[in-house]
C-alpha cells in the first residue's frame, strides 16, 4: 500500500476531527442561546461526526497494516467495515434529528434570533470547503471511509442550509412560523438518510467484489503490453480492499518460451505495473502461451 496515501488520509481525518469538534461546540451554543433547534440538530450531527471521524482514523490505520500469515491480502477490508459503521452514525443522527424535530414542531417556542443566520452562513461556507478538501483526498487515496467522512461535511452543510432557510422564514413571517426551522431540520434528516445510501451502496459493492473498475482495467491492459514479451492480455480481474487494488491478470506470451523465461516475464510485468500504478496491492500474473490462446479462441 502506498504510504503517502495513508499519510494523506490520516491528515485529512485529523482535519475532520478538529473541524467537527469546533463546529459542534459553536452550533450547540448558538442553537441554545439563539432559540434554534435546527442549529442544535446541526450540533448533534457534528457530534456524531466526531465519533465517526475517530472510526475513520482507526479504519485507515488498521487497514494499512501489512499482510501477515492470517491476512495474506492485508487488512484493507477493515476500511469498508468502518464505512458501514460511519453510515450507521449518519442514520442514527438523522433519526435523532427527525424525532426531535417532530417533538419541537408540536411544542410552542420563541422565534430564533436573527444573529444565528450569521453563524450559519459561516458554517455553510466552512463545511462546503471541508467537503471539497476531504473529498479530494479520498479520491487521491482511493479511501471509501474518507469519502464517507467527506459526505459528513456535505450533509452538515445541507442541514445548515436547511436551518438557514427555516430561520429566515421564521424571522420574515414572524409569529406563527416559529417552527419553520424545525421543519427545516426534519427535511435535512431526510437528506442525510439519502446520502447514507449513496455512501453505503459503493461500499457494499466493494465488499462483494463487484466489478466497478473499468478504467483501471483498461489502464492495466494498456500498460501490460508495454513490457517487452507481453503480446496481449486476456482476463483481468480487480477487487478493492482499503486503499489498494488487488488484481489477477492473464498475460499472453510467445508459446515457445521456456518456463523459466515465462516466469521471469511475469515478474517483470508485476514490477512494471507496480511502478506505473502505485495503488496496486496483491498482483497475480498468469502466463498464457499465444498458440494455446489462439486455439481456444477458435
């Protein structure tokens, strides 16, 4: 596994931890003193985000452990399992927000304070920036749990936008619209649930070794034929575990080569692919003689 990718992912997770801790405190205080449950709901989500970021940090560090006798393919699956747990946190926070929103809608309360809009505006901007930063790191490192963490930032921004809208309606329309920000929080909980599915689905595909990597397969096939002696490729299977891609490639070579030469070519191909595509983990090369391949094709 690329050590640089692990380092990037860990730094991005620490960023999320600090950001969520600070925002949970700010939102909680602003919501309490500003009479806004939408902000308190936001604070609840940011608090669960802290725990989910700890899970992501654990998953990244554990999944980066090298292969051993009990785990010949490494520990990468741990990251996928952590992604499921992060989704669980998202669903839990959405459920709590929805429940409390319904309770508050039925309970008379004062209008939110106008200054809470300033707090929310700053939060929306910061969370969108955080989403883009962490999402970029998740793409650079191929980390599914980091992607889930990034979506925590985006869902947080969405709940803040909903809160901003609800508070604005309540302030503009005045008495009788005190619960507008509660309705906004309820709407935001539905959006969080939807995002939970968007995170869960690809992680499930990863766990089930679903074929999701056509672009990588094309790159592997193209790079393989650059190696002298590799005439073409046949089967190419890719599965992802953590931040690494494990591959099985059938390479076609001259059928008159000796077993020793074929063995050497397989190692040359493996080393070349590992050099060109640093994200590759376990690589299995199966050598196919061209005369046998032609016979089977006919």
